[in-house]
C-alpha cells in the first residue's frame, strides 16, 4: 500500500479513535488496527500509534483541566499507583498463560456491557464518599487497572472510567478527568521509550497525531455538553469491539 493510501486510511480512523477515547476510553481498539491494516510492521505500528494517541490524550487532558473536571491531588496519587500496577502487570505477563486471561476477558466483557446497559451505571451519580474513602478506593482502582494495563492493556481507559464512577463514587466528569491524567502520563512514558529506540515513523506519527488531537478535542467538547445517556452507547461500542478482538485472539490467531 503506498504512502497516500496509508494516510487516507489511518488519519480518519485515528480521528474517530480520538473522539471515542475522549468520551469513553478505548480509542486504541480503533487506531492500532488502522496502522496494522495499512501494512506497518507491528513494532512501528504500536510506536506510531502511541505517538498519535499521546498527542490526542494530552490535548483532551488539557481540555478537561480547563473545564475544571480534574481533581489534581487525587489524580496525581492515582498516577503513581497506576505506574506501580503497570510494572507489576508486565512482570505477571511473563509468568501467566495469556490464553487463560483471554478466556477470563471473554466472560467479563459481556457482563460489563450488561452492567452498563441494564444498570444505572453512569446515569445517576452516586452519593460522594468522604475524601479519604474516595482516595483509597480510587488508588486501589488505579493500582488494579494499572496491573491490567501492564499485563494486556486494551480498554484501560474504559475500565478506569467505569470503576472510578461505580466503586469510588467519583462523578462521571471527575472520573474521566482522572482517567485522562493517568492515560496521558503512561502514554508519554511509553512514547519516550519508543522514540529513544527509533520505532516511531515520521512524518506519519505527528500528522496522524494532529487528526487524533482533532478527534479528542471534539470528543472532549461533546462530553462536556452531553449527559451520561450519550456516553453509554459509546462505551458499549468500545466493549463490543474489544469482545470481538478477544474472540479473534482466542479462536483465530
């Protein structure tokens, strides 16, 4: 596939991924396959996707911060524990059978989708806990999802959003703000590694990143103006794409 067709395929999908990611997380489930379908080698696809997603997520984080959705003190502590969890998850990935984990995810994902569609998840905000309890539950969530991110990764932002609202009782906007801070920090760290090892493709990465930024900006604006009823369908779409990916990896790879 020649270069022009690569850009025509990748850039629009990265923009869509950015839009979805700003609202509900999980944009990588759309953007990474775009790079792979375009024929990029796996390591270059992962690295270049990391550049475009990082650019978009940082912009979305800035937009969320401007809108006052980020509790910075809580977000900062969650970032530290997410990093610790990610390191542990990467070590566990070397010890555990990935096939068993995929079977577990094939069970969890439909249940998660059922929770989102049938329950009151994201619709009515739960009564806030005292700050100390909120912090403990948020830190625990960040640690656990950090482990998942290091072990496997896809849909990390979506799971963070659901657990921070469902368990820690953060408002939907605060939960998304904390999620964006965590995602931005971990993305920047990973991107630095890829850049130092020369795996990011130029100028594809920055150009696709601009499309990702546009998608993230539009998604952040949409999220700020819309209620949970418009977020839930996006999360269900992300979970459905993720489920298809898991089934493919289980039976066809």
